[in-house]
């Protein structure tokens, strides 16, 4: 059975929805504070809005656009009967059997690493998989292609090693590989 995955608007909405969920209480809080402290004294309100931007939107936007840029032309097709994965990146097709995977690592922030579904900060849901084949080929699949890569690999019968990361930027894949080789 073949299943194909790529970045779509629907696959991106999981994180955008989280930003709206967090923005709603901030908006209500803004109106409550504006009601309690009416007038031109908006210093506290501006700091709250700035804090929300720095904590929620800025990190999420940085990661989201990096992931979007990295996997925008990537199509992943899984054939679980034949135990093969085909990854098409920018028109180049790579196909390999599950057995040819040398290393499969998931870069997860703390909540996902500990088995939860995210936390108060929206960017905690971002993660990616680093796949290294026995022939040395390397691939990155981000959560914009499939929302929960932990579930994705478990469902197709592959076991992934989890790596705890502070900020799940794709550039960290090189450090993950170097760390594995030096250990």
C-alpha cells in the first residue's frame, strides 16, 4: 500500500492553529487590562504583546519558514508492503528499502521528547527526522511533511532514536551526525 506525503496547507495548519489558540487568551487579557487600566498608559499592554511575539510567534516563524524552505519540493512515498521509502527532492528521486537505513534520528524538543504532544509554547511541536543510509545518503523530513514523525515511523514499522534539542533548526542535523560518529 502506497502513501504519499508532502507539505500542504493542511499539513501546516497544525502549528498555525496553535498560534491562534495561544493568541486568543492574550487578546482577551489585552481587553481586560485595557478595561482595568483605561487611558493612555499602555506600557504594560505593549510589553505583553511584545512578550507574546518574542515567545510564540518569532521562534515559530523562524522554524516554520526554515522547514518550509527545506522541504517545499519534497514528496515522501512509503510502500509498507515492499518496505520502501521514496523521497523526491527538487525532481531527484531516491528510493531505498527500510533495511538500508543506517541511522534514523528524531530531533525533538523537551515535550515531544518526553512523549507529550507539545506545551504552552507553540514552537515545541516542531521536529524533524534525520535519515542516513548505509551508502552515505542523508535526508531530512520535517513535521510539515507529516505532523507527528514519531507516529509516522512507528506506524510504518521503523524505530527512531530520539535526540533532545533546544531549538529544532534543520542545520543541527550536521551536529547530530558528527556527534554520533565521535561517540
